[in-house]
């Protein structure tokens, strides 16, 4: 969840029964609202500090998204190798997993950069599933080496387009997976307001 500290309001009346929706403790003296949630001063500080530095969030999100994309690529390749069918719907799962990884990595504080990252990693997960086949083809019947896999990884990004017109539906499904990643990493802003004073007659539960 992205948090925006943009206004203070000291005049709002407090509810008659007031507990923090985050920690569950009775609110004393003052409270804040995060969106529609009531939080105590201590939890408000934790919300403000959550997530660490922007650079730390980026590496955390990139790492989590990359792991999700690579796992998705392995699953896609495994299903294709076992069944002989191109199950493009797996790209939707990759998009979902990548988006979840990025949202976890950023503590919900996403922006356009992270949304683009989610789209790119989703495509990478879909494309990299072709690496084992490409590397094997480049080795001409021999055991593929590191150089084969390295070159195959680069070539794989063009493979969905090189397969030809028969892969049109596959491309559309990959695009849908990318759209899922874009949609699921939309910013979620919660406005933090306060502090509000707890009235002397408030009953805390």
C-alpha cells in the first residue's frame, strides 16, 4: 500500500468507541486515519517508515519479480516438454506471480516504473521457456554448453514472434498476461490524515 501524507486535520470528532485497526489496541489521546482505517500514533509511524529506501525496494521487487518469471519459464517449458503442447495460458499465471512479487517487494508502493518492470518480466518469463530448445538446437546434437544457453537466452526474446503466424493466439495470450501484470501493479494510495483528538468521553474497547 502506498501512503500519502498530504494534509493534517485537527478538528474532526473522534468516534465513541475507538481501537486501532492495525494493532487492535485502544486509542488514547489522538489517532490517524489511513484511507478509511483508524490507526494509533505508533502504527502511523510504522506505516510511514515501512519499506525502507527506494533503492532497497527496487532491488527487492526486481529480485522477487525475476524469480517469479524464471519459475514461470521453467513451468511453461516443463509442461510443453511433457505434453508437446504450447500452453500459452501459463503466461497469465506468470503475470500474476510477477505482479505479486513486485507488490511484495515494494510493500505496495508501485508506480509506472514498477508497472513497466512487471510487464517486461512477464514477457521474459514467457520467452525464456524456449531457452532449452534453442540451446539444444544450437549444439547440433551435442550437450549444450554455457555459451549455447547464453545465446539462446538472448534469442528467446524474439522467439514468440519468429514462430510465425500460427503463434498469433499465443502472442495474444502473452499480451494478456502482460496486461494482467500491468493491472495488478497499479498504485494503491491511502491518504493518511490526522492527528485527530480523542474526546474525553470516548469509550475505548
